[in-house]
């Protein structure tokens, strides 16, 4: 994982990377401001993942949604023809009943296009987390899984 000072520096590095993924690490209270900064400064399309993916999954029985998540998520991204897309409100990807590894999915879709994902979590001592350990959506990723670029929201 590389830590960059800003989005522009991170994007310059991405062309040489296998996964073209930038994680913008932010706290929940600062998320809206981070998305607005990126949207205004760089004029990238922003995809509200929670809204759009839930619209696609609503007609699928809950017990079967996990089967379609990857496919529907990739179809959503294909609707955008831009080189860079910002993924906001990715919380649905952490829903336990969907049986998705959110980071794996983000890395997978970033092989073919540049993805900036807004991640409300923490990075401490080489470990990226989402939610608290007692929360059902809790995720923890060690350095071995962190082959992407990270930007802190206060550096945008």
C-alpha cells in the first residue's frame, strides 16, 4: 500500500499499478465534505453504491442476494464511461448477508478502471479496518491485502 499526499499524486501512480484503486480514508463525520471536495476539484462522477446497488437487489430474495452482488456491482460501474469513478456510500458491501469481501471486490473492479472509494474506517499500525470489532460489519485487513493507494481525506 502506498500513502499519497493527494488524489492527483495517487492518480499519476495508478497507471503502473495492477489494481487502480485509491482508498480515501475518512471518518463518517467528514465523508460528505471529502466527497464534495473530490467532486468539485476533479469533476469525477460519483456513484452512490448503497442507493444504486440496493435498487438492483431489492427484487431479489434476501437469501439469494449474495449470488448477484458482484455481477450487479460490476454492471453499475459499466454504466459509467469515465476513466475515473468515485464510489461513495459503500457500506452496503459490508452487509453480512451479502457475503462479500468489500476490499476484494473493490480491487477486482479496479483492474480495468480507476476507482476512488470513500472508506469510513481507520488505518493503524499497518491494519485497515471498517467498523468496530463488536459490529457485525467489522472488517480487518493486514498489509498483505493492502495493494492499493491510500489518501487521507484531510490531504485532498
